[in-house]
């Protein structure tokens, strides 16, 4: 009798193992998660920029940053995710030049003098050229032996008058950049 019970049990196990497997349930993929990443997370000169501060002073929201370092020069370019222009570029280089050399060799012709920014500073705009709009630029000789430039490149259809106004906003942003933090 025991033998029959064992055989019946084994037969039951064998039959239950042959049952069809259940169909897998399709689960929808999770929704993408949008993270607000700071510009500083890109390293390089991006450590000196903050998306919120840029938006507050320049009135444009950027959300993508890329950095590069070559020798003593650190750069950062910020853009809006889906647009190539406008873009904002920050470049910081170590230097041994003095105010006189900066004024004679670095400050472009027809640039306006800027006060309250580093040892000496300028701002200027250039016309649209080469597939991009006008450029607004602020350059300064920082007090820590660094040469810094903030340059805004506008979209092809942007007007130079807008770049002129933006140059003033870039001066305010440049005053927030602490080049000693590199």
C-alpha cells in the first residue's frame, strides 16, 4: 500500500510539473525622472556658475553645462537642452599680466570700461556673423591672477540692441563669479 501511495505521489508531482507556465504580465516602463542638476556638477569653470543665478540675472533658463580644461585654462558652456543658441561661455585662465598689459593687449578696441569688477574690466558687443547672432562679452583681470571672460552668443535672428542690454546683465553675473574657487 505504501508503494502505491508513493507511486501516486510521484505521478502527481510529474503531472503538476508539466502544467503550462503562466503568461508573463506586461508591466509598463517607469516614467522618466527629470533631475535638476547644477552646472557645477560638470566640473571645470562650470563650478563657478549656477543655473538659478544665471536665470535671475540674464533672464534665460539654461539646463545643460559642459566643461573643459586645457593647461591653466578652464572653460564652461551652458545652453538650453534643446537649443544650440543662445549659449553662455565662461573662460578662466591663470595669468601673470598686470593692469597695464591687460589694458594694452587684452581689452578690445571700442570696448566700454567696467568698474567694480576685478582689477580692470571691459564689456563689448559684436555683430552677428558665421551663423550665429550678436555676441556680448565681459572680460576682466581678477584680483587673484586670473583672466576671465563671459561671452553670450545669441541666436542668428537676435538683434544687436538686445546684446547691448545683455552685456550690462553679464557684468552683474561676472561680479558673482568667484574665480578663486577654481
